[in-house]
């Protein structure tokens, strides 16, 4: 019996040691992962890993001493509070969403969050995984603006080509008519009339040259 008790005591000690080692490994992962990890309970952060401190730009002490909405952009606070209340009531809702924060340096950043209801110290709490999406969203906005500009440029080019095609017909018709007039009636035309006809041709050529220069400008811009 004594040997059995000693064996059971050793097994309990080993189980406790294994549990502590397991907890230490999990804590090491949470402390060093690049994603912000937060636990919110009773309207406050009761846990925040170093990555969340880095992302928020506020100290660990500040995060745990204030309401979980303290770093949020004022315009996003009502939605955050409503989400948290609905989640704590067990209502079905999307787990992923985004909101803005104001860092300790006053910079506005956009965070993407994945939230799930958990039990913390035998009471309900919310576990949040937080990613700083500011750079990606800025890149997407830049792409969106560039696409809109390209669409506007293409529309302008299309309208210009349509207009230019129409405008080219007028000087071409003038040149064609003037050439025909000179071909058939040059020997009977007074000198001033002939000069006027030649001037029409010259004016039409100058007008077409000006329009072609505009086309080249748009080509260089593109």
C-alpha cells in the first residue's frame, strides 16, 4: 500500500508538472504571436498580449485599467458596445469585423477583429484576435482611387475620339471641296478667289494639325 501511495503521489506531481509546462508553452505562444490577443470581460480588458500593446500604441497598464473602448475611435464606440452586449447575450452574429482606434501618438488605425465567446475564470468573456489592417486598407483605397481615375481617363479619351472624329470631317470636307474647285475652275477663277480657296485649305490644315497635337498630348498622358 505504501508503494502504491508513493506511486500515486509521483503521478500527481508529474501531472501537475506537465500541466504547468503546458500552460507555460501556451503562454509563450500567446506572448510572442504577432497577432493581438485580448480577453474582454465586464467591459474591460482582463488580458492583452504584447502584440496588442504594440498595435494599440498604449501601455499594458493603460489597456487593463480602462474600458475596452478607451482606445477606439469615438465614432466606432457605439457599434463596439452593441456588438459586445449582443455577444454576451449569446445572440448569433458575425465573428469578424473592423473598427478604428486612436493610438497613444494620436494616429488613427484600422483593426480587423475576430471574436468568440469563451469562459474566463468561470464566467463569460470575449476572446479577440486583432490584426492591424491599416496598410492593407490604405493600399486598397489607393487602388480604388487609381481605378476611378483610369475609368475617368478612358471615358474622356472615348469622348475626345468621338468628338475629334466628328471635327476632322469639317476641315477634310473643306479641303476636298476646295481642291475640286481648283481642279475644275482654276483657269476661270479670279486671283483673289483663288487665293481665298487656297487660304481655306491652309486654314483647314492648320485646324487639323492643332487637333492632332491634342491627340498626341492625350497619348503622352496615357
